[in-house]
C-alpha cells in the first residue's frame, strides 16, 4: 500500500486499497487469496468517468472520488468493484497478476 492509498475493504481473504494514480485515475488495488488460488488485481476508472461515478452514488459534482467510494464500500463490495462499475455503465480497466 502506497502512502497515498487508503484501505477500502478487508476480509479474511481479500484486501483492497484505493487511491489515484499518476494520471489522476481512480485505482482499486486488491489482493485476493480466496479465489483462483490467490491473485492481485487493479481496477481503474479514468478521470473522464468521475462524473458518472458521482452520479451513480448520488454525490455532489465536486465530491472527492476516493472519499466517496470509501463511504460506499459496503454497497460497492456487495457486488465487487468491477461488477458494480459495469452494472452502472462506468468504463473501467482491469488487470490481474
């Protein structure tokens, strides 16, 4: 976890942090030891999708996106961050390793 990331979610088998990358995109960085024999992943949301994300969460257009998603972690993780974003038509990238 880098200094600018915040813990977003944690269970016995999964930890997720969230923060901004150098390009200003929102990045969920996860470690899941309970699925597929364990893996790490990143889900990214470009800054051009922030208005859609704010609307999906009923937030003010000026709301900080990291603060916003952290306040809605339970709702988002009930589906998983990638699926939750997809269900709302928010473009996202995914990388696992």
